[in-house]
């Protein structure tokens, strides 16, 4: 396991962030860190996402990753911007290879046993389980973990404050990804108080795990 894997295992929750205004990036990172989660996955779903990753990468003691990475080109751009881990909705061998070459943690999305097996044969130890809730949630994860006992999962998709702990209690789950504490509407006016409150609550909910 890499240092990034160890950090994510320690943090347990990865805030999945959509940045619509790059000017919000620094304050959002500071708020997450103050709330006890010094980590974020900025999704490549907006035009300013790469610029936001660059800003986040400058923050001290903050682990920034890139999400919704669809191909090798996007992967390279995200890594050049300072992303320290890469998350994809699906399994793309080109993305995996670039991350391997640059010694960066890569978490491709899987939804089936065949995809988990392919990820294992590519040498991956951790994958994203996506979309977690529509695919059957913790029940499906338990079923996949039985034959693939060496694989760890980061379930994402439909995870919220009400079911986060249920996922994290599974031995096969390294961390979870969720956006309930960082939805853009919570801080659209530059007020990050609700983000701080939700982040602190999330941190407290997993203290005993």
C-alpha cells in the first residue's frame, strides 16, 4: 500500500467535489481540513476543474485527487496539475498505465465481478465501487469481496450521512466517497459554515471505526 492508500484508509471519507468557481477552492480546502477531512476528489466535470486542482495542490497538508477521469489525456492533465490520486467511473487501462508509470494511486470504477477480476489482473489492490447504492450497496460489496478477498473497495454513489458508517464497517472497504458535505449549493454565496458543520459531523461519526 502506498502513502496515499494509507492516508485514505486513515481519513475514511473522501469528499467528492464539483468546483464551479475556482475562487472557492482554497476556502473549501481549508474548511474541509478544519472539519477533520484534509482530502478531496475534485471531479473533472467543469471547465475550471484542472485550475481548481492546481489551487488545491498548493495547500499544505491536504491530499488532493482528481475524479471523473475518463482517459489517458485527462489523467495526464490532472497529474500535471498536482493530483495525487486518480479516480475513474470505469476501468480504463490507459489511465491505469499512466498512474503506474508515475507512481500515483489509481482507483478505477468497477460494477461487476468481471471488472474486479480485470482490475486484479492489472495489479490493482483498490478499486472504486460505482454507483454503489444502485448496484446493491453493502450487500453487493459483501458478495464481491468473497471471491476477491485481496481487493479493497472505495464505494461511491448514493452514499450519505445515513449510510456511510454501514459501508465503512465492512472489512473490504478502505474508504468511501461522498458529496453530501460539499454540494456547491451549500457554499454558493461564499458561506462555508454549513460545509464545516457537515464535515465535522462526518468526522465525528467515524471516530470509533
